[in-house]
């Protein structure tokens, strides 16, 4: 007895492969391939995120530290300028009182 090899494109099993069956079979195969590619892309995205997330956290931490440091410097400079302004005001008052 010889076994007959069934064509996988014969979707209804009638022994004939019609154009419609060929198209449906090709579409099914294309869908499977697209699904594989999508899964691969998803895995690659997870890997990239896993690699990028620690670096992003590190950069965020550095930015936060720099912002705190800059805010401290700005505050110190503002106090310094305010002190200078007070001194100038006092000088102005002294000169005004000396003229009067």
C-alpha cells in the first residue's frame, strides 16, 4: 500500500487545491510569520528596555543631583546679591545723611 501525501494547501481535504485554498493557505502562513516577527520584536524591545532602564535611572539621578546643586548655588548667589544690595542701600543712606 502506498500512502498518498496530502497537500497542506488542501484546506477542505477534497484532494483538490483551489486558488481560494492557495490564497487562504498563503495568508495563514503569512499571519504565522508576522506573529513570529512580532514576538521577536517584543522580546527585543524587552531586552533593550532592560539595558536602557538602569542607564536612564542613573542619568535621572545625576540630573536630580545637579539640579539640587545648581539650586543651592543659585540660592547662595541670591543671598550674596541681597547682602550687596543692603550694603549699597546703607552706603546711600549714609551719604544722604552726611549731605543733610
